[in-house]
C-alpha cells in the first residue's frame, strides 16, 4: 500500500511539473490558438503564434531557412525542448525578432537570446520566470525519502531505486542541455534566473550587480526592461526598447494593472547582469 501511494505521489508530482513549470496565465486569451502555429507572412518573414510545442517546432524548423530575416512572435511560452530547438534554429542566421503582445517563458528564455535584433510592438512585453535549474528541478525531501526506502530495504525498494535513477538522469540531461544552450548563445545566469538546489526562490539576485535589484519585488513574471536586456544580452540589438515599454505598457495604467493582476507581472527596473558567464 505504501509503495502504491508513493508511486501515485511521484506520478502526480511529475505531471504537476510538466503542466505548470513553463505555462503562463492568460492576460491575452482572445483568439489564442490551442496549438502552436507558424505561417509565412512574405518571402522573408515568418510568424510564430500560440504555445511553443512540437507543432510549432516542426513548422519552424522547416520554415526558418536562410531566406527568413524576420520572425514575429506572439506566445505565452511552452515546452522547453521545443523552445530550445527553435532557439537554435533562429540563431543559425542573423534574424530580427519582433514581439507582438508577448514573448513569455520559453520564448524569452530561448528565442530572444538567439536573435540578432529585437523590436517590441506597442503594448508588448518579454516575461521571464526562470529556466530549468537545480532549484527548479530538485525535490530534496522526496529524493531523501526515496533514498531512505532503498537503504532500509523497504517493500519495492528496487522499483523505487529505478524511479529515483530515472528522475536524476532526466534532471541531469535537462541541466546539461540547458547549459549547452546557454554557452552557445552566451546567456548569463541572471537572464536565466539561475539558482542552486538549496537557494531561496529569489537566489537569482546574486547574478546581478549589487544594488541594481532595488525596487524589484518578485511575483510570477519579470517584465524585462532595457538595463537588464542590454547588460545580459549585449549582442542583441534593440532600438527604442525602453521608450516603447514606458509609453505603451507602464504609463498605460489600466494595461499594466491588468498584467499585474492576471499574470503576476513585475518590473526588472535597473537590474544589471554581473557578467556574461553562461556556465552552469
């Protein structure tokens, strides 16, 4: 009975993480597709819309040839593996990424660092809430409990050991692939909100210049402002980024209040990445 309960708990835990880790609330629910889409706008432009999933990935990998110079994105985020694959494809050639309304989660993690140039359309934002790191992927209490069962020779401990090994192997693979992407595009730990297993939820603060986090009050999604963008990703060119944010997002009090309420948006303010060390 204990083993069955443990397996059920583990299964529920894995499903929970699969569903929520890189999903977002719905401040822009109107006409948002259920699956990812990509469409050719003209000879040099592709639009990516909806969830970042296998459908979007397959289409993007086929459509993003060397002729495509501009990519327009509208997405709340989605799957990590699909996001990284599309990010690598974007980065194969210098491309202009245009944010239409939102580039959240995996879009901010993987599309933005791969772009050569970035433009925000009015009332549009980039939102980050972290990429896979030891803190996010760890479940210390559960692992310790499982390990103790194996050591004590409890019922079905061999099965528990296999589950524990698979879990650790998946986590190690995820962290390895994340580090490889970060190194390829020189994405610093600050942009990734990187934390170690024992860190507090806001342990990522140490990857920014001391004092630059003044006024930053974490909620669910950090809205990236110009100091963070330029210090974390200096090779990504952007024009009028902060002025567009100020004019059409922060100074539009109703719009900003809606983002705060529906998606837990908060500002990065003057955050400045300490360096471009992408390892880890």
